[in-house]
C-alpha cells in the first residue's frame, strides 16, 4: 500500500531522519516531494511504500514526528518487472588501471527476451568508486556506471550476433 501525508510545518533538516527511521521501522521506500499548497504555502508530500503489517509502527512514528492530523492510504497494485541479477567481471586494464572485480548488474528483459535495461547495483558502484579513489584514480561515479553498463550491453549484443 501507499501512504500519503502532507505537511506544511516541517523543516527540511528533519526529512532525512524521517526517511531513515521509517525504513528502519518497516517502510519499503519513502519519497518526500516539496510542493506549494493553497495561499502559496510550501509543503511536503510524503509517500511511504509499505506492507500492511508494518503500517502501525511507521505511521505511529510519522504522525508523532510530524504532528499531522491524518494520512491517506492509497491501495495500489504493483506490477513488478521480471529481472535477473548477473555477476559480471570488470577489468579496467584498458584504462591503465590494474583492478579486476566482480559487480552485480540488474537486467530487466521483455517477454521476448530482449533487454529493456541493465543497471549496475549502487552498492557495487559505490564500492568500486571508493576503491579507485583509494588507489589514486578518480573516475566520476556516473561515468564509471555508464562505462560498465555500456560494456556489459556491448558484450550481450556481441553474443546475440554470434548466436
């Protein structure tokens, strides 16, 4: 289910605490969107993705912290994509970097098997970025991500041509 709460009396400094603590208490995900409400007042729209068994601890915490008078429950229907997490070896020797490691790439395919997208797992990207920086090599994170994903897709396309 999706919970929506609107608040117009909360400081932005509180938002990270709300997100982290809500997730610790059982929220699957949380989005906080700045908005403008009636009479030009700034507000936040807070959306919490949650399973029903975790509703009470999360909503109790949020209502206490926000002083909100209520919340909305939006019953949703989730349509998850089929995906596969593949472990891929990364070799950066072509860049003059002696580093071989394995990363996880989440691959989403259509029913016919064609690829919709391939995304490098964030934790692996962060770890690789930190390892490169500690070795005195800095490749901006977004460039590193697109380079690894691009090489992975090129390999898949090469295999498809060979088949």
